[in-house]
């Protein structure tokens, strides 16, 4: 009698891919398009931007849902054999590598665009004419609507909107008289600054951390005067460069840009299905208070400010 052999079966963990990691590999395909040297530069830049918008939605929904599961103590593994906590760790590792490649691609494209007369300047590249022009732009357009938030002195701390750029600055009380060398303010702008200045709680305060939400009503790329080509400054760089004008009696020691992504996942229970509209309305009204699920910041940002 022939001996029967039992077929080896593959466990579920080996037969399935994790859904979230699979989605990240899809986004990696978009990234690959942005890294193709044969594509037109602006097409590459568009693909690289899509990578970011995709990740925003991924963190707002998928990662937020996993964080809710971890907070609720859920340890059940998915079909790929991964717990919510393991998925979050794997996602963090994969996204960091993806963003590193994306950043390198953006630097490569911006460098190539310079050869075609399209230049996005860093603060260090501003010349005297650029700085005078941007100082006037800041005074006319940005300063009247910019509100500095002294983090340690607001109780509760301010709830910064998700997906908005913010400039965070470490300030030190200025010693003696005098203003920034580039300041040429009118009496009216001085009064505006006085109304908006960051007040101190006591005379002993020598330093503080202040956040400046970057206004969303203006374009992020501010065109600079030029005879040839196209030159731009970033709005967040303008805010960081002239932040001192909003903080009378202080000088900026260091400043950088960061952005928060907040939980936008709306879990729908069975008993909520009959009133879905109210559930969604409550979620929209509550979105500014939803938990932060991601923090992005400049690599050069002072560790004390992170």
C-alpha cells in the first residue's frame, strides 16, 4: 500500500501581504515616476508632490486607525500576521526611507530647474535687494494677519491645524536698545507690532518658544523681482526671517518649519449608521482637536524645538 504524503500548507502569514505596507509600495511606484530622469522636470515634480499628498491621506486615515487600535489595546494580528503595533513600526521605517528618496529627488529636480532659469532661493541666497523686497512684502501682506503663539504661556496649549506649515522659533530677550539692522518700519507698522507683540509673564523671562502659523491665503512661492528667468522665495522662509518684528524686545536664536498631520479617521459603529450625517458633522467640527499622528520638520531644526 502506497504511503500517503501530506501536502505542506503555507501559513496565512506567508500567503498574504500586509494591506498598509502594500499601499506604501503602490505609493513607491508613484515615487519611481518622479525619479525618472527621462521625464520632463515639472512632470517629475508633480509626481513627487503626489507622493506627499498620498502620504497625508494615508496617515490621516490608515495610520490613525492603527493608532486607535493600539490605544484600545487591540493585539489581534492581520492576515499577514502583524499586530497593529508591528504595523506602525514597519510603516515608520518604510515611510522614512521613502521620504529620504523623495527629498533627494526634489533637490535633484530643483537643481536642474536652475539651468532653465527657475530658481527657488534659500534664505542664505537672498541678496540685499531680495531682502528689502521681502521685508516690504512681509510688512504689507503677512505681518497684519500673523499671530505669534507663545506655547508655554497658553493654557491650554494652542491646537495647531493639521497639514498647515508652522514656523517655530526660540527667542531670547534682547540686551539693550536697537532693532534688527534690516528693520525700516513706519509708525503704523510699529503700532501693529506693538498690538501683536508677544507679551511676557514676568521680567525674569529670558527666553521662550513661539510658533507662527504660516498664513494659507498667500501662495507658498513668492516671486522675486528679476530681469531674466524666475526667482522665488518660500513663504515659510519669509516668516522665519522676519519673525523678530513680531516679538518686541526679543531676538530669534533659531527657527525652523514643521507640520502636523492629525487623525481624520471616523469610526462608524453599527448604531451610528442611521445618523451618519451627524457623525460626520461632529467629526468635522472636532478635527482641530483630533490627535496628531505625524510630525514633519526641517532636518536642521534645533532639537530643543522638536
